[in-house]
C-alpha cells in the first residue's frame, strides 16, 4: 500500500509541475522518462497517463502492459480501478439530490437511515450528511476498513450502517481530521434510499452517461472487457 501511495504521489507531483505556469512545460519525452522511472521504482506492470492543461489534453498515453500474464498493452481505453476517487462521485451524487430539493447537507443522517448509530448518543443525534464526507467523525484513521478491504467480505450494508456504535472515538466530534472510508458507504446508502436507485445506478445515470464517459463503469458487472 505504501508503494502504491508513493507512486501516485510521484505522478501527481509531476502533473502539478507541468500545470504550473511558473515552470516551463515538460515535453512528452520528459513525461515518458518520469513515468518509466516511477514504474521501475515501484514495480508497476502498466499505467495510463493523461495530462490536461488549460482545458486541453496535452499528453495521453498508455505504458507497458495490463497484465504480465497476457502482455496486452495499456492504451487510452484501458480501465483502472479509481479507489477513493469514487468519493468525488458520491459527493457529486449527493449534490445532485440537493439541487433537486430531495435533501440538504445539514439533514441528519438518522432521518434517512434510522438504524444509523454512533458510539456517542449526542453524535448520533447531531450527525449530518455533511459529516459523512468530512473525515471529522471522531473515529480513528481507517476504522472498520477490514470489513471490506483488502479481500472483501460478506458484510452487508446493514452490517456497515449499524457498526459505528461499536467504534470508540479517538477525538471529539468535529475537532480532528481522520481519513475514513465506511462513512462514504453510508453516504451511498442515503443516495439509494432517497433516489430509489443503487449508488451504481444513480452515478451511471446521472453522471457517467450525461458526461458521455463511455469507457467508465460503476461496477465490474457493467464492463464488457474485463481483460
């Protein structure tokens, strides 16, 4: 995991460097060199890189292979899991529902999920939708992640939304930043209960399709080419 994080930090760093007007723009050849160096250092089989500047794609390229087993090359249409970038889609989906007048950032979570309960009764009573997204619940870093990571599990959404009452906080409510994943699953459940569609269906219908993101998918089930 540390390798993956370091790898993406390196990629983000040189993308920011390119987009900084105070620095001369790197050539595609220089980008190639940086990517290849990063891949070698962090033992990555293949990646795709797109760099956008001033609203235009200035570099778009696949590197190496999708899998060392098949040796199929990475190209601009190769799919990658986006991990926590899905949090942005969740937040955007909630914003759409807010624009439609179906909920508010300040609505209490328990209004939509009555079984939702935090360790502290006061926190439960005052936990709002905004709190689901801000990593300030008071729970420790990554609490509950083993319910679904790294290998998945048979925990249900009911198990997730009722689990928080067992997680003792490490800080006072809304006083400290501690990165959290499970509360975004709760946010996804609110989207489902308010819209009548699953998170996957809602994001596909309201975001992916309108933006014509024809090579992006909200689940493996929607992908035709899984190679």
